[in-house]
């Protein structure tokens, strides 16, 4: 199974040094939304205007902007 990395990107990047092994890109997208929601529950990230970059095998798979609702798909 592939290892995905979840990088916070605003004016600086905060790298995910360990990554997470997940079954596929869909699972990675779901996991990214969970991380965003958890971070936004913390007051220090409530107004974070950055995005999460998800990579696999050194290539960007997708980006998810932080949104007031955690960016969850409807």
C-alpha cells in the first residue's frame, strides 16, 4: 500500500515527516479532510488560511484548502 504525506502550506510549509500508509487516493482524501477538521477544532488553526498538499511517491496528488467547514465534500 502507498504512503501518503500531508503537508500544511501557507506562507511556510510544515512537512509530514512520517506519512501514513493508506489503501488509495480516496482514502487519502478522506484522511486529509479528517486532519483539517481536527486542526480547525483547535483555536490556533481556526482562521488558518492555508491548504493541505497531499503527496504520494514524491508527487502531488491533490490540494485541499482550509475552509470554515473543514473543507468536507458535500
